[in-house]
């Protein structure tokens, strides 16, 4: 599918029906698979033959969708996970053990930050967090002898910082480690991280890839470009795996080594798989991804311009607006649009923001983004309600911050709802 366009890949990649087979991707809703002999199944367990023996490791429906997303990103292989959080966890654990270290951007989703800063530290994996806008000296100083990866988000949730992929990829490669980027908000429609030097891409497929709030999932895609054998930092990939008959992944699987190890070790032991039915629902979303992302971006651009000129709005963060601090980077990495997500502040602070939320009639108050329906959240009164205004400022969430995920409704209806709610909030 390399010669086809993105929209064609969204419809056709990953699954090609043969004569008399269903045009829609089948749901293989089975835990296990029958074989005629022990030797035939044994070859699968030895990683010497292709096939399926237990859905915790692999499933035809899941694999077809993973292959489609890998094609969209321009990678060599992918694997679906049960959530975006699981995808980021597996991407790091596939490279790191206790005593290892990762450099990560501060501008990442709060759940990912907590996964790294709290949970993985308990596993003995250390992290150094740097601002995505830090100077070269600070970035270089973040690396250690035991650094195994660099991590960032192409477009951060909810701060909407645009990650300088080329700069961080160059720094990672100088130190002989890969760059992992979470590309959830832009999707491959708006950003192709591998073209700028990233090595591993993750997604929360729960967001735009699904687009309809029907399934929770994640994916990891490997570019196949990173040379795991260039140094001795990755023994899990370049030396025999005693837990899998002494296989050396780089020798046996070449460019597919990273994903194969992820499945053979982490899926085997931790089992964070999506159900085949969830993969089927995800695939339906992928088929219309380019159309939806384009409309999300068009609607968000109109809404951001409206908010920028509204007297009841104190500030707007949207990388698609000329004059936004992230605009130049957005034009480089996401010239056709960023996403449908906007952050803005309501004049009057926390109290006014709460009134604004309560006055909305069309927009849905939910802990979700990137849905076909317009979604909105006021972190200070919901997800961060236990924090004081001072504590909110310290963690980068302003008391008046509204996270608005612009949906696919008629933009005039979205603007009318915002207009009346802002009037109520600041009356």
C-alpha cells in the first residue's frame, strides 16, 4: 500500500479480502485456534512460523487494524493495546528495566506524566523532565549514561504545545537512543513523525482514530529505522531472550524486532490487549479519519477565531492561529491543521468558568476529547478540583482553563452555544 494515498490506506490497508470473502473486516471473536499437530503449534511457540494460537498474543482482527495504522504512519509494524496508556507503558517497558532512564517532555498528558513520574519510578525506571522549549544546554544535560529513550507528544494534551520532533530526534540519536512520540491529537492525517526523525509512535486510538466514543484502545508503531545494534544499550533486543527459547530479536526479525519483542514478552506477560470487537469498531473509525479530521480542524479554526475576538474570553491557545506561540512549529509539522482541540480562559476565573460549563446546552461536559460531538471540560472544577488556584498554576492548569474539543456539528450551532454560555458566565 506504499504507493497509495492516506485516504485509500484508511479504507484498504491491513485487510485485503480474497475471492468470496467479506468486504468488511471480520471479527475473529475467539480466544484460541485449532491445529492438526503438536509440531505445528510448537513452531508458533518457537516463533518459527506465522499464525495464531492465543488471542492474548495476537488475533487476526487486531493485527489487520494494527497493520493499517502502521501503513498510515509509514512504519514497518504495529501492535494494538487496550488503551493509549498501555501503549505508552509498553513502548517504554520494551526498552527499559530497573536502573534505566528516560528523558521526557513536561508537556504531556497528565495521565502519562503520572505513569512516568510515579508508577514507573516504583519499577526503578528514572525520568528527567524537560520543557519542550528548553535550551540546548538543558536538553543535553538531561541525558545520562543509562538513558534508553526520549519521549514527547506531537501536540500536548491539554496545553497544545507543538513538539519540535527534529530537534529532539537529533538529540536522542546523538546519544544512541530512540525518540518515542505520542501522535494522538494530530493523527497521521496531520502529522507524520517518522518523516522528521521519530522512531516509535504511539496513539490513544480512543480519540480521533475511533472518533465516536465507542472503544478504548491504543497502538504502538515502529518506524523500522532505528539501529538497535549500534551500541549495547538494548540487550533485550540484541541478546538471547532466555524466556523465549534464546531467540535474539534483531537477528531473527530484523526491522520487526521491536514489535515482535513487545508481543512475545509484554503481551504474553501483561496481556493489555483490546478485544477483537473493539478493534473492529476502531477500524470503522479509521475508514473516515481523513474526512473527519479535516472537518474538525475547519470547525476548530472558526471557533478559535471567534473566541479570540470575544470580550468575555481572557486568552486562547490554538496553534492554528497566527500569533499563537506554537504557530511557527505547527506550520512546520502540521501545515494542514493541528486538531480540533482548543484551550481558553473565561474572564472571571474559576467561578466564571464553572458558570460557563453549567450554561452550555449543546456541548457535552465529559472527560473525553476528539469525539464527533463537541466535548468540553473545566479541569479546575472536575479532574483537578482538589487543587487550589496556586496549585493549579504550578501544574500548568490555569483556574479558568476550558478544554474544548470541537466536534462535527454545524459550526454556527457550536458558536451559538458558546455565545450564550459566555454571556451567562460573565453577566
